[in-house]
């Protein structure tokens, strides 16, 4: 039987950064990853002669300090997409605009701004580490975000725009997430204004957002084991035994760095506390589909367009420019929530036709015939089953939320959804892994001191 100090389950950014922090503190680590790659919910595909497109998480903002530190350490070069104007698309009507305020009637924008101000104030009252202590938490957690929007955005277009923005951000429909869950997510990004700024002032990785993860994987060497799906975790007097088809690994602690729904598939002995077990059953993953259409060149830039569009009545609500410097033109399409589920159910050729149709409505007939096509339906990934992250339906945070990060004996939890800052982002995953590693090191120090 293999022996180590700490086993880390999952080689996404959370697991990799937990392992990295533990090794830096002198602890022996084994990282067990069920899939055949590292990076978790980041995944880079290659276009043509090697240009990258990110099929998973991809953006980094100035507020993502831990991700930026990794990129600097491992040589992950980034670039800023060219400036220009965005598009608001409503059916056959296309309106160019700059900045965060789309070209809608004044009444619509005023109603929307008032609602955003209310959300800002409400989110400021949330402790992201203990959202169930928020004033009025039970009422907020019993209400869906859709209910709150109907009550506070009586203007139909303003409400629809808010629904599109929230759906794109969380990859879930507003009728599925609790209001307390939405406020907690907003608070973890520093508030409404900070979140919008982070979304609009972003950079992309030249060689893909998984480049630092790949580099960490190389550094781990034989401590990283791919194709090692964990099926059991047994806690005993002498530590934990983490098992699977690969055999057993004995350790003092284990960090489970996978989404709650995936963590719930592992057999635990003794069984987990009821609250933690129920949490894994009631915190599903969001749904997201990402597609990339590749063209000879970024033709939309000829008209001063950024490639970013907001489509209010379309299966594809958001598009963006993913063209690397010197590479072919790449338009990305992001489809969240129910729209992603509906498109995922179509044959691949029909799905492509629907998405290309959206690109044509936004950017004209030049978008009709891409020379390459890349896509990722994250719900189909057996080790993720959705994206970008998990979400909290009504009634979960106030009844089960305290189990999200609470260690169970020698078992510790990481993953982006456990982050109290930038939950749902790569930044959040990194911070969660470092937090879980700090928990393990603190336990080790206390035991050593005793």
C-alpha cells in the first residue's frame, strides 16, 4: 500500500494548488485524478497550427491576484483583446454600444440601475463564509432569484436583460437559484460593480488558461496520477485510506477537490454526516456549452467591433472574440442554463447550425462558413457534469450550507464552489485549494505541538 502525508482528489486548479502549497510546506502529497488530464474545468483545444481556444474557464481580471501570480510564475502570457464597440442584438435589430450600459430606453436603464443598486446593498450584508447568518436569510433562501426580479423589475425589458446577465454569469436560470445563493455569489465577487468591472476588464491567455495547471502538473511529477478515479475513502484510527482501481493510498489527511455532486459519488466509511451527504445531493452543477467558430481572419474588427454581443432573444445570449495575437479569427459563443440543455440534446450538426445562425444575426453573412469548429458540452464531461460551478437552489444554504467547507475528521473540502472569494471562477478554485492546504497544515502543527 502506498503511503503519503496527504492525498488530494482532483487535479483541477483547486487540487493542484492545494498540492503545491502542501509540498512547499514540506509535506508529501499524492494527487489522484480520474481523468486523463489536469486542469479540471479549464481545457484548451488547438486550432490550425497550434493556436489555442479555451473550451472551459478562460478569463483573468486584475482582481484575480492568485491566478495572476501563478501565470507570472509559470510564464502564462496574457493579452488584452482589441478595443471597439459591442453589439446589442434584439431579433433583427443590431445596436452598437461602448461600456457597460447597453443602448436601451432610459426607463429600462433606470429601472435596471435601481435593481442593481438594491442588489449591491443586499449583497453587502452577506458574509460569504456564513451566508446563512445574513439578516432575513430564511426569507431570501426560500425565494428564487426569478421571484425577486419579478417584484423589483416591473419593466419587462429590464427584467429580461437582468435574467440574461445572471444566467450568463452563473450558468443557471433565475428560477432555479435561491436569492440568498445569488447574493452570496455577488458578494464573493466583491459586489455588483466589482463583478461587472472584472467581467469587462479582462485578459486572455495566449496558450490557454490551463497552461499554469499543466506546468504545476509537470512539477508534481510522479506525485500526480492520472486515470485514478477515487471510489472510496475510509477513515481509521491510523489515518485515511483512499481507494480505487489503482489500489489504496494511506495518508494522514485527504483533500477532496471536486464539485459537491462528484464528491457525493465516493463511498465514505464511516458515512458522512447527514448534512454533508444531503448537500452533495442538493447542489447541482450549472449547465454551459461553449463553441468556437474559426475564420481565416477576425473580419468583425473591420467594422470596429469587439466580437462581443449581447443577444436578448436568441439561443446564444453571449458571443466574444477569442482571437489570439497573430492567429486566425475566432468567435466564441457561450450558452448557459436551459438553452445549453436544449442545444446539448440536439445532434451536433443541428447544434452547430443553431449557433452559427446566431453568429450570422450578430455579425452578418461573413460568419456563415467557419473553417473550423470546436465545442464542449460540459454536462457531458463525466468528471464535471456541468459548469461553470455548482449553484444553490432554494432552502439549501440555510439548512445545509454550513457543511460546505466543514472538515469531516481527516477529510477536507476544496473546489471553486467552496471559495468565499470569486466562487465560480478559476481564482476561487485556487484560493479554495490554498485554504484547504492551510487547514491541513494547521492540524498538523497542532498535533505536532501536542
